[in-house]
C-alpha cells in the first residue's frame, strides 16, 4: 500500500502570503495532524542549525511554525542538533526568542550524553544515540534538502543518521567507506604512487598520514572520474562502489536505530527543498543553489518522503553555471546531484536501504495541499506605505 506524501509547491499564482511556503507548511502540519498527536508529548525537533556563516538551513520562520503547532497541541518542544552547531545556533537566528522553544545540544554540552545500541556493520559495533533524542517521546524530523559529498544528497535520512549520533559514531560511519580494501602498496612503486596522487584534481588521493608508502582515499572529495586509475599500475588501486555505498547503508542503519527509540506513530518527517547547494550545510557557508526550489514535503513515512523529494528533484536541471569553478560534471546519468558527485554516490540508495530495513515504502502518492492555479491575471496586492 502506498504511503501519502503531502506536498506544497514553491510556486504561487498570486502575490499572496497564503500561497507561500510557510503558509503551505501550516497546511501540511494540519494534514499530518501534528497538533492532535503531540498532547503531553516531549517533542524533539531534529534539525540542522548549520555552522559558521551558513544561511541556507531551514529558516527560523518554518521552525517557529512547527513549534507553534506543537505548543497548540499541548506538546513540549525543543530543537536538538549536534553539539558544536547547537552552541552557536543563535548566530544564525536559532534562539528560544525566535523559535519559541529552546535549542539544545542533542548529546549534551560535551557530546557524551548518549545511549549505546549494538548493531555490527563493517567497522562499527556500537552506535551511540544522543540522549536528548532518545529521551523524547515524539520526533519531528525537520530537514533541509541539499547536495552531499559523501552520498550525493542529504535529506530526512541524513538529518537523523548523523544528527542523532554522537561524534565518535558519526566519524565511524564515514570510516565505513574505508573498510573494504582499495589499495595494494606492493603492486606500486614510489613513482607510480606519485603519479596517482598527481592525477587527482580534487586531492582525493593522498599519502597516508601514518605511512607514506600507503595511499588514503578521501571518498568525499572523489567523484570517481577515473583519472587515477588511468595511471595506476595494474592491481594497485580500485575505485569501487562498495566503499561509497557503505556510507549510505550506514545512514540507513543509524536512522533505523534512532527511529526505533520512538513508539509507532510518534514521528513525522518534513523536508524543505529550497536553496539546494552542492554540499552539506555543515560546511559552514552557503554557495549558490544548483537546483531550483522544489517545495515542502511531509509524511509519516521517512522512506516515502525521501523518495518523493528525490523523484521531484530528479526532474530539475542542474544549474551548472552556479557550480564552484573547482567542481565538474563528468556523468549525465541519473539524478542531477549524481552528475555532480559521481556515479557511485547515487542519492536513491539510502531510501532503498531504508526500505529493506522496514522503515517504510518507496511506493507513495503525492497529495498537493494547495495546487497552483492556472490564472492569467490577478490584482497585485497594494501594501500601504504607512
């Protein structure tokens, strides 16, 4: 049976506040029956408040709408994010005054308040879920859609997968991309290793910091262009999808563990798909958008929600003129963010892994909560100068 994904278009027919995204978010919250579901619940709003001087995260106007609905329903809301981002959240407009609720470090001020969960996967045995995530009784997963250098795209899965874990687990999740062997030093001499390093324009391959005879791959910087393979001695280097897919699978497992701390029906998922930049908001700055705005999506089903956003954004044109000059497109197959980050960073994988773990279904129906009317003329609202 398909899951319902509620949708609000970024377009409007009239110059009217009631047709804009914040107003459409209100309608999505009504469809999700958020107010009716949060009475007496401790509600964690998991979002990314960004870092440094980034300004493309979910705008406080949207967050306050969610907070207001929770309070009206009798819930007790707070925003939670990773420790170092929560500490400076007020510098980017996220404070109790602007949002209407406090902003907390999800694992406490020292990133140590957590609960351990065992689930063996490659290099990871124990996963540490942040205490203020697991302590809550209801979850609002409020995510911003954007590109991501590890997996091509980040949405509702990544918001939980990394944002609900302590720093040591997040690091281990990235290290899962190193688990499967990709380098054989005995099949390459010093000159060959130097050629491999020089061939990469993105510094994705470097000398290992512990042993200069070894090579270390930074998967985040690698777009699988193959320049290194063209100069590598036979059998010395492998750029394999298994290394890149490991991160996507780790994100699905991590998300399943965090969601598993909430009772059935005690979570909703919302994605704001606007100002979609090439890389994650944790980079601490905002670059030009590379996809046009796609709107707001909301569902009880995290898999359906992610799939719907990916399907919608897959139809958009990659704005190559907005790319940083250091980035390149070398494949034009699949999702446009895959064009940018490489064929092994398929944005759809995390939803596939999530479905296989029983987190939801990729089969969905879209319900447009306020379809854009096709009108040719409408009066422009006059705003008094007084």
